[in-house]
C-alpha cells in the first residue's frame, strides 16, 4: 500500500448545547442548537457528540443518527450519562436525529467537546508488518496514536463500528503527545487512527507500511 496521510483538527470551540438546547425528551430530542439548520446539525468537522445530563439517565440508551467522515449514514447507541457528561465513540459530520429509550429523568443538552479522531487507516495484512508513522502537529494540541485488530466489516464478528475497541499505542511518546513525532509499529494492526484529545491546532499523520510504494 502507498503511504496514507490523515488529518484531524482544528476544531471549532466546543459547546455543550450547539446541537440541542436544554430539554427533557420523552422520545425524540429536538435539534435546536446553533449548529442546526432545517432540522440537521452540521458540525464544523467530524467530531464527538457530547451529552450533559442533569439527572441519572444510565438506565436508558440514546441513539444518534447522522453521517460520518464520508457523509455515509452512521448510527451509534450510547448509555445515558449518570448526572454527568458522556460522548459518542464515533465522529459525526452531521446529526439528523437523536432518540432516548424512555423519558429522561431530567434536562439534557447535546453539543460538542474537544475530542475528534482522524479517518481510519486500513493497513495491509498481507504485506510486511512494520509501519513507520510521522505525526506533524500544528498549533496547540494533545493527541494519541491508536490502533485496533477488530473488524466491523466482518459479518461473522457482528460488531458495529462504534463498538470497536481502540488501544493506545505502546509508544508512550505518542500518547498525549503535544509536538511532532515519529513512531512505528512492529506489526500491522487492522486499523489505525490519530485522536485529538484537546487543543486548538491540528495533527497530520503519515502511515507508511514497509514495502509501500512512494511513486
């Protein structure tokens, strides 16, 4: 495979209610935050969706429907927060609907936080395993290189994309990094990504698997 470059950030300022203003939904949330036009919330860039609950909503599930990095349909189900905040595992480019499995116990707002991940990089399981990685940081950032061996595209596994477990790289310099770095994998995971934990800048990451062509 050729070297693959992905970028995450910069993110617009986070807001706890730019998708849904404070409300106590019985089923469907009303999308009425600052990012909403004609019933659709359009985020500045694909990023996590944040829920802030005033009461214990942990006995309920919340379903978020929208689109991903490529504008493909995307759905995620999360457990309601217990008088705290919670956010999606996936990054949403748009949000078209949010529903809760039972009436909320208290007010909930929906918005964005400071977290987002790059697009997934699919490594070649038939090529040599070593992978060189360069992360170039611009501005103020805190980011982590992550990988997984789980495949949501395999129907035998029965795993939704939002259920994939991502593991931080074993290189501590690439966990909570704040500057440009080079690191590597001694093996090729199935997927890799870079997660922006916080900051107003961006990170561009190049994944180059051994034997890749640069031409």
